[in-house]
C-alpha cells in the first residue's frame, strides 16, 4: 500500500517515520517509545472526514494510534533499512 503512494507522499512519510524511529531508538533516555509517540502524533495524522460523536472519535483515534505505532516499530521493513541515513 505504501508503494502505491505518490512519490512526494512516500518521501514525506519516509522522513517523518525516520525521525520518529530515531526518537523511539532513544526511548531509554527520552521516555518516548513507539506507543507514546503514536499517542502524540496520531490525532494529527488521520481523522474522520465528518464530525462524529465522542465515542466514535475515541475508537478512531485508538485505531490510528495503533497504525502509527506499527509504522514506527516496523519503519525499517516498510520504508527501507536505510531510513536512519535520511537525516
């Protein structure tokens, strides 16, 4: 699915998740593991297209957070092992 994105979007995601992966690699110092990073950034990445109730928004936020956590934890496999060399 990631490979079907337009090149500009893929480059942006590679850089974003490269930074997030780098932060996660230093979680022993900064306390920002993949779960914590996902909780912070997920609500700003994806959201429902129309206003919904609080319960539906909460469920949606949890699903997006799990997706972001997965992408952070598996960024090397998803975006390439050279992701750390992007910055």
